[in-house]
C-alpha cells in the first residue's frame, strides 16, 4: 500500500495571513488522519513563513497524532539541530531559497554532498529516517545511495507542469529514477505538484512507497473539508 503524507504547511500559511491562532495545523493533522492519511508532512522553513517552531514542537509532541511525522528541512545548521531535538519519524532534506514561493528543485547531491552527508548523519544518530528530495535523475539517486540515505523523494514538479506532449517523457524520467532507487535499496517517495488528475501514473510506478501531497488536497479541502479531500486522494492512489 502506498502511504499518503499530507503536507499541511498551507494551513499555517492561512493562519499567518492574519497572524492569529486559526486555522491550527495540529487540528489539520488530526482531520487528515481521520480521512486516512498515513503521514503528516510539514516544512520548518528558515524564514518561518508558515510552520513555526511552536507548530513543529506540537506536531511532534501531540499524542493525538498516530501517523508518521515527516519534517522537511534545509541543510541550515539551526534547523537540523531543531530536527535532531524534535526527532520526527522522518526527515526529508530539501533545498531552500528565501525568494522561492515553494520548493523549486531537488537537492543537488553531487554538489552539496559533504553538507548533506553531515546533516543526514546527525539526523540518523538521532534515530530519524532520512530522505532526500531530488530531481528524478539517476546520478542524483546514485549519490543518495552513496551518501547513505534511507529514501529518496523524487521531485514530480517537472512532470506535473509538463505540457501534454512532454508529460510522458517526464513520467519516464520518474520511472527510470524510481527503478534505480529501488535497485539501490532506497525507499521510493515522490511529491510536488501532484493533484487529483496527475497522481495515478505516479502512484503506478513500481514499488512507490510514499506520496507527499499538499496544495491540491488543501485546496479541495476548502470546499469538501480535509477528511473528504484526503479520503478522495487515498481512493485514487
Ligand atoms: N514534497 C516536498 C519535498 C515539498 O517540498 C512539497 C511542497 O512543500 C511537497 C512534497 C508537496 O507539494 P505540493 O504542495 O505541490 O503538493
């Protein structure tokens, strides 16, 4: 069964629009769980534009959350130290740029190998399962295996944004990189830009173990409620 992780950052983004206390990401996590989510994903960004330190702490502490906690984080020393202290079930290392609207590309592991390996080592020593968010290229997968990651999350943004005639090419890249990850004993995850239309072909990739989806599900939840929106995506995958 493919696990579905729900990225709840947008709930905190809405709260930050008014700098108030609602909507609460913890409540969102519980609603997602009631809809059948297998995990809760959140990104503690260096600029704290949505999830803040208190959210991260409460998401990791709340005993009403029984599903996997997946914390996305950059390689910044401060954030890695927080993750080592909070000990989420899983950490997904991502690149981060202040000016980006959302995570734009994967980590370039051959380029940032040393820093990435150091962050990954510290997280693993804290007992955290560590994944790397990478573009779907075999050299990135090979680097992830060499650096000792437990999993890779393939960036599906190029596939999701591709025009109809390019989509198959992008899907093939995901399939090839996914196969290489599985051969290298890396758990296979994917995410970014997935929605109710484009997710099934990605869910059909052999040995896909986890999909992390935020924007489409939170958008649908505005109209259907989060439980239903999660349930609909679960049914789809
Ligand atoms: N996976 C990673 C590593 C991400 O950074 C994001 C976006 O925060 C997602 C998955 C979810 O992407 P989307 O919101 O487009 O579904």
